[in-house]
C-alpha cells in the first residue's frame, strides 16, 4: 500500500532523533492537536516482560464484553499499523496518512520554535491518541514504549488503572543499572490516587509499593495471587485463581507457559479493579471468551504442527528463561533446534546459556536491524555457551530454509531471540 508506506517512511524519518525520555515534546504535540489524550479512558501498562500479553488479555476481555476498545502496542511484527488498533480493526491507511500529516506539521512548528524534534515513537504515540479520540471508545489499553516516567505514553494524567508487569534488567543505558533504578522508572506511570496493579517481584516490588504509598495509589500485588494450573499443552493452559474474593475457575488461555498464567492473573486483577470501580460490568462467559481468544504474535506462537514450528520473540534473559522453561515443561527430553538472532545490545551470552538448557542444536543467523550480531559472531557465542551450531546463515529467510531442511531430525524447531527477527520471518 503506497499510502501506508509513505506515512511509515515519514514517521520513521524521525528515527534519527533516537529515543529521548521526557514529556515536553509530547505536551506540545498533544496541545497542537487539541489534547486528544484528555478524551480517553485509559488502562496504562508498563513493564519489562509480559506487558504486551497483559495488554492483549485486557483488550480481549473488554472487547468480548461488547465495549469499543483501542489498543496501542509496540513493536509491530508484520504490519506497521499493528501498533494502533480499535474495535478489531487496525488504523486505516487513509487515517494513518491523514494524521501523519497533522502530527508532522505540528512537529515542524515545534522544531521551528524550540529546535528540539520529536522522536519517532512520540510521533506514533500522538497519531494513536488522536485516532483513538475520534473513535468513540469506551477504553484504551496503552502500552508503554520504554521505561515509564519519561515515556511518551505517560502524557496520560488520569488513567483508570495502571499496570506494571515483571521487571528485569533491560535498556540499562537509558533506564538504570539496577533493578531498583529500572523499577523506579516504570513506577513513574503511577498517578496520585489511581489504582496500580503490580506483577513485579523482589526489590522491584518494594520500589513500586513505596511509590504507590507516596501517591496514595491503591496497590494490588498480583504476584501474590495464588493460582492452580489444571492443564498444560502447546495449545494453551487452564488455571483457577481467586482475586478480590471472587473465584476465577476454569480460565483458559491460548498463550503458552506458566509466565503467561502469571500475566493473565495480572490482567484479571486489573479487570477486577475496573469492575470494583464501576467501569466494567463483568460477565463470566465474556471474560472466559476474551481470555481464551487473546493472542499475541511472536509469543510461543505455533506456526506449524507438522513439523512443530514455534516463533517466540524472547529478546532478553527473562524472555529466554520463560521460553526455556516452557519448552522443558511441555517438551521434556525432546530434540529441539533453536534458530536465533540476537541484537548486539542485549545480554546474548546470558540468553544463550539459558537456551542451551532446552536445546542442544542451533542455527545462528542475523536480523536486518543494524544492531544485530552477525551470524558468525553469534555462532561463536553459541559454541562458547556449549551449543552445537549446525549452520550460520546471514538472513532470516536463509535460516528458515535451512531449518526446514533439518526439521525431520527434531521434535520441534524454535525461532527466537529478537522480535525484529520474528517480524522478518512473518513478513517473508
């Protein structure tokens, strides 16, 4: 679609301005567009791992209840417009182009006045907020891009509820060197008096609890909610939980792994709070349908069953741990081939050490992203971690072809290590 490519190219032209935390530019852009953020009823979601899944559970359940819901997420896998969706439809090419015109014009005025240009993510966020404000929505599920405190989505002043998922060491060059520092950045989305659901554990949980107390924000700690998994398979998990004195029994999710049950419980806590505050009239059948139908591309996604092919965007040690544990849980003792590409600024050595717990054989490859390790560099790291490299391919397409040639010798082929890599496979 030429219109979509044109808008995307103009938006991505702001990549050169990198990632700059702070809300000054967002405030100017939103003011120029009549403050669309003030007309939205938002559930704001931050975290290192699990925030995309939690957003999809929330979007699925609220939509299944018949509400008109928008969702803003990143990154996209196959289509740039995946970032901005409402009522089951991606933003149209026409609307994307129209709003890109408005927002880039406002950006040009801002640059002329201040000399400070918005970033690509700030442009996309403003487009999303403006489009949502036109759609007559009941709710918007808004995923933080980076951190929380200085993220462009934090332009939202009065969210219905804030959610923080699990926190790990990631983006340390911008968020801090310790879990506590990163948690403090994530906790920046907490607003005075507004409920906060936190799935974080350990030292991160203490930071979040302290910030919630300072702002008199009611805290729901979803990490302490007991749950019981009753069924596990590559098609999904079944579990029971009790939240706010209510039984949530027989919940089915199609996203796989114990970590996805934890994400689902976090989402259920946020939904329960929306119900308690009178924002949501809960229906058990709609809730179960929404939870079961929720899916997120590139998260233990079954692409084929014969041979068994799995796409998982595990892109940091926590994601690698979740993937390895799920593989060991569902495919114990099976022969697994992992095809991987990892960005240079990620903890590749730690990720590969975790991957080798679940698989012995690897194909090393690389993403077109300029930050990607080369296939040869990654192959050396895999060998250093104790894995067997059966091939090193310089493109996602070549790696996929090689893996399919080898698939008959394995019980499962898993593509993992970078969402950019998964996006290339989906777009191939």
